[in-house]
């Protein structure tokens, strides 16, 4: 559940794996930054991953059994929490960890079942179902071609990241 005290907008990017969520975000982030937005990103992964460099102190301490490790320097800070391998992380809890005083917009990749505003990325050639037909939180569809059926949201061209950025800026203004 998204915390009610979160005062900044949250916008998700939802799609099936391999649709291009990360690629789109990689293009959108610099465009949104040009408009002065300070951004945070929360990314969900279905896979195990390592953030620490093997053999470094933070990795050694985490492997020794520290359930949470906070690594800080004047360059960046990272928080690592061990999961149980079964339970999905809670988006609301993750959002509460952000320094919201330094952020104008939180972008969320994945977490497609969460009740947050989302842009769906869709490639009809992948033959996956349209999420916007069953998810009322989807505010737009970014597709590489026109969908094969009518959709209840605006359709944006996936290869036109500037138009998608403009859509996001307009959405922010209307909030």
C-alpha cells in the first residue's frame, strides 16, 4: 500500500518482461531532468542480483549475516536488505525509504499490480494481453504500433520519448 503521507507523485511503468521498460526509462530520465525534475526510481526485479562487489567489506558483512547494510560515502549511499527469497518487496515500504525532500517524481519500473498511476509499454508483436483493459490505474499506453483493439487510454508512440515526456509533464501539471 502506498503511504498516504507520501507527498510526491509516483508514476509506474508496467509491461511484460522484454517489452522495453528500462530502455524507455533510460530515454525519459534525461528528458525529464532537462525540465528540472528531480527523480527517484524504484525498480522491481524477479531475479536475484548482487549490488555489492564480491570481496568488498559491505559484501563480506552482508554474507556474514547482516540483514541490512547501509553503505555511505560522499559519492553515493546504498541500502541493501536481504530478502527471504519468497516474499515480494512492498512498494509502500520502499517509497518510505526515499528522501522525498530531494525528489519531485518517483518513477517505478515493475510492480505492475500496484494501485498507482502507470504507463503501459506494449508491443503487439509479443502477443501479450493489454494490461490497460483490466487496470484502471493505467493512464496511457506506449506502443511500437497501434494496438489491435480499442483501448481506454491515450496511445503514445514508444519510439517518441519526447512526446511521452511531454505527456508525463502534462500529467504532473494536472495533478
